[in-house]
């Protein structure tokens, strides 16, 4: 018993010294940051993976808008510029990664332009009647009423179909509105919900 007392006292003394040296303030933990994933930083070709820059554009109608009437959107075009498919400056927006028969496209600065359908569609019909390319004919004559920047993600699943999702903002008459749009093609069925609010 007499030998255990000095050992217990020594342990108590060490514990007391350890407690005195420990800080009383809480230790701040480093702030966690989200990992920055960029699939374009690898080699251009690595086995079945092929990476490249490309452009991706299409035109569609969004019926739910702050104006209360449908707008024709040019996805992948910049406001104030002639569409590159109609003789304007060509620029590359989308980073693509192709794996076998599937590919994925990403762009965080994906431009969009909107026209009033009530003005755009008659010009489209006029251009078609004249034998002109109707989207260029209307796009060069109708007023660009809104424009914005979005993030676009596209998944091409080969023969199964593909899906593009666009989320961003659109400026119209001095106000900024949110934009959400999806275009999905699966087994010959097209789904294209979208809204600006």
C-alpha cells in the first residue's frame, strides 16, 4: 500500500501540471472548403477519356416570365452580340469530357439571350417564307429584351438520350430574375420545363 501512494501522488502531480499547461480557450477548427473539381485539368486523352473545349447552343421558348408572356431564349449566345451561328464572333463556352459513348459538358459562365415571342415568331415565319435561315433572320431583327449568365450542365447518355440543365439569372428592365430551365430527350420524348421569376 505504501508503494502505491507515491505512484498515485506522482500521477496526480503530472495530471495537475498537464491541466495547467492546456489552453482554456477553445481551439478554432479550420473552415472546411468545398473541393474544387475541374475535370478539364487532366490530359486531353487518357484511355477512354477525351477532354476538349466546345460550344453548345440551342433555342427554346420559356412561357413563365416576369412579363407574363413567352420569351424565345437563345442558350449559348451573348446579349448585344450577333449570334455566332449567324455570322457573329464564335467563342467557346463549354468544357466537354467524353467517355466512351457518353459525354458531359460544363460551363459556369453560360450566356443566354431572350426575345419576346410575339415579335420573334412573325419574323421567324417571314424569314422561312423568304428562304432565309429563320432563327438568324429573326435573331438579327428582333429586339434582345433580356440577357444573363447561367451555369449549364449537359449529360449525353449516348443512345439513351441526353439532358441539359441551366440555372442562373436574367436581367430585364433593370431588375434581376432567376432562371431555371431543363431540356431532356429520352426515348424520343422531349421535356423542356423552364421559368424566369
